[in-house]
């Protein structure tokens, strides 16, 4: 898929360079799989700081201004966000900004399909507000998922609750066939901008 996507990725790099100053790639720390779920004894272990899972650096094409977040503080994206660059709007609607995450898949941080990984500070808040939220960490996060093809971008806590429901439904029926079905459903989301802001 990385080979197939490489012409689109190269064109995206050129467009970002031509339309805004700053780096082409944007990196963030995200919360990945919590491997303690796989070890009964480890469930009773205590960490000095429980961040919900192993952390990794996610890769994205930069779709916002360089100064989009003051002091690196997490800010939830919103509809018609004025921090988004002109080419960034198109990238986000077509999900092209997610293509560098194919490298995260190759590195073993992510799967093609799974719950979307969240930033540690947002994860901690959502874990306190939604009881089932940490359950998502039992599997590797994904580039796409059942929640992403079933709902638009989340803009409030109720939207997140809906996505958690779909994430758990995916985990209950996870299989190669289910993954292929979700990947096929991702294509119209990208091409026709279904479920995007």
C-alpha cells in the first residue's frame, strides 16, 4: 500500500511545500496498545503514571499552521477550524494526511485497522469520562476503523461515546474478513469525503 500511495504522497509533499511554511510531516505522541491486558498478573501491577498503553510517535502530513497549538497543548480540532491550511482542508477531508501512518504500520506501532490512537492528555480525560474507553487499548490502534467509517469526526463527548461503541463492536468480531470489509468501506470515505468535516 505504501508503494501504491507513494505518488499521492509525493504530490502532497510538493503541495504542502508550495502553500505553507514549516515541516511537511507533523508528529505527535499517541497512546498505543496496552499489553498488560495480555498478562493476568500484570493487571494488578501499579505504574507510577498510567498512560493507558505504550506510547509511540504517530506520523501525519501537516494540515495546520505551525503555530496551531500554543506550547504544544492538545486542542480538539473543530469544524471550519481556522488553523487548517488551504491544502490541509483537502487533505483532512480525503484523509490523505493519514498516509504517512503506513510507516507506523511497518514499524509495528499500528495496524491498518483498529481504534484510532489518542494523545496521552486527551486519553486521560476521556478515560475519566467514558468507562469503556480504556478497553480500546486491548488491540493495536489503526489507520482506519469501524468507528471512522461509521461516524464523522467527533466534535463532542457524545460523538466519542459512539465511536467507543463501534471500536468495541470491532474488537468482538475482529478478523481478516472484517478488516478487509472496513478497508473497502474506507475508500468511499476518502474519494467521496463521506463522514469528513
